[in-house]
C-alpha cells in the first residue's frame, strides 16, 4: 500500500488592525526604537483591542479565510486542533469555541499547548491523524492574544510579543509531498526561564497574585536566547543531514519569529542565505503559536510544488523541534 503523507493544502490568517509601534511603546516604558531594532528586530506588532475578545476571535477569522480559500465546507472538517498559550479560558478548549463560531459541526478538536512550539507539535499531531487513514480534512490553527498576558510596564518583555492567528488545512496524499519527517523535543528543566506564575492549579488567582503581577509572562531572556539558538540550529542541521539536504536543496527555512538575532544565528549554523529564510518578525513580533503559519501565509504566492521547507521552533518548556515538508501546490489559493 502506498504511504499516506499529510500535505498542507491551504493557509489562512488574520492579524488585528491595531498596530503598536516602537514609538508608542517608548512612551509606555523606558526603551527606544533603536534598542528594540538592534536587540530584537521588531518594528511593530498587532494588538487585539476590544472588551470580551480572545484568541478564538482571531482563530475564527483565520479559519474562515482558510476554508474560503480552499473551497472547504465547515461540515467537511474532521478535526480542528488549536495551538495556543492564550486560550479564551482554561476550559472549554478554544478549539471547540472556534468550531462553534465557524460552523464546524462534524468534527472533534482540542487545544495543544507547548509554548512557542505549539503549532509545530499540533502539525505533527494532525499529520498522524491523516496518516492513520481515518481522517481527511484537519485544520491546525495557531491563535494568540499575547497582549492578554504581557505586562506593559516590563520593558524586557513587552516589546517582544504580538497578537495574531493563522491556520493550515491538512489533507492526505500518496504523492511524495507533505510532511516527510519530524524531530521534536521537550526538556522540562528549562521551565524556570519562561513561564506564567499564577492562574494554574499550583497558584490559583488571588488578590495577592494580581498585586504581584503573577499573571504576566516571566522571562529570563539570556538562557532562553542561548538555548533557542543552539537547539533550533542542532535540530535543523540534523534534519538536513538525515535527508541529505544541502543548503541549496533547501528552498525555505521557516523559523519561529522570536528574535532576529536568533533567526540569523540559526541560519548561519545551517549554512543558508538570508534570502532562503522567511522573516516577518519586524511586522508582527512574536505571535507564539501563530509565527510559522503567518510566515507560510505571507510567502504562499512564492511557494511551489516540491519546494523543500524546514519549519523550526523553540519555546517555553523548553520545547523545540523541526519538521521537514515538501510543499504541495503552486502559488496563492485566492
Ligand atoms: O518565543 C519564546 C522564546 N523567547 C525567546 O526566544 C526570547 C529570547 N531572548 C531574547 O530574545 C533576549 O534575551 C531579549 C530580547 C529578551 C533581551 O535581550 P538581551 O540582549 O538578552 O538583553 P538583556 O536582557 O541581557 O538586557 C541587556 C540590557 C539590560 O540593561 P543592563 O542591566 O545591561 O543595564 C536591560 O535592563 O538591556 C536592558 N533592557 C532594555 N533596554 C532598553 C532590557 N529590555 C530593554 C528595552 N529597552 N526594552
């Protein structure tokens, strides 16, 4: 029997209209456009404004665009997986809320949280369901309202993150396209460098946790930076070696967008040119689970069937990994 691969057959996205640029941020905390551009490489990020709006409002728009672009009826979706560290609420899962908003009625779904690697791990999970032969149409959506957990008085964290969502459709193929291989890792000893202290079962919300600002992101940036470079580079180079991919064979490297210096250092270790790397961090910042599909969405019109892509992430946990895939179609689906 022919091997079933899971191929991406479309990409949809949504970013909120409000742009928070470095000038505005410099009025909120003691920072500057020059510092942020030199140390992180972000010019602006999108922020979801409005009471009562959450990750599902972004995911909803991204999934609707995806279904419209691929001519897919909501009734035909089998599974929806939502990658997020900023779900609407602890439960029910944001995947369920998005299904309801989009009109996806014949599917099951759930959320996946692996820090900034959530989308990569969800893509791996979705591919396994496709390979089982039992499911034909799977939506993987990364949706984040990072602004809901960012302390806008903490200059070490607030320039980094932005809001956004993007989604892909996975379908089966027996051609040699789609997801070919993955290398995924978790090292829980890294959890002390990047976390949200309160709001979970260890430290439920209280007046004290709010006063101590423990519902915001805590990050010790330097060890995260060091591990991100080493681990993303190691895993991406390992993937290239495993599949005999030279720097020229690789059409695109799609890295998690956390810091321009991390992206450049990883690309250098892989021996690839900057022109082979998808980079949109300057426009959107770190949208956590949405960075990879936001890149695919922006570069879709340049992608061709058979292109070799390596997707790689690093995030809280620590979690990291790489997926090697062969792109399955030419150009933009709109
Ligand atoms: O997606 C999840 C994974 N996350 C990441 O990959 C993030 C990884 N880490 C990083 O990207 C970097 O560590 C940061 C961007 C977070 C920080 O950059 P850094 O070069 O590691 O700076 P630092 O934290 O070592 O701080 C250097 C200096 C400090 O001042 P002193 O102590 O040297 O006087 C900070 O107080 O820069 C200061 N600083 C700032 N200055 C102006 C920190 N944030 C700012 C700021 N504006 N926004």
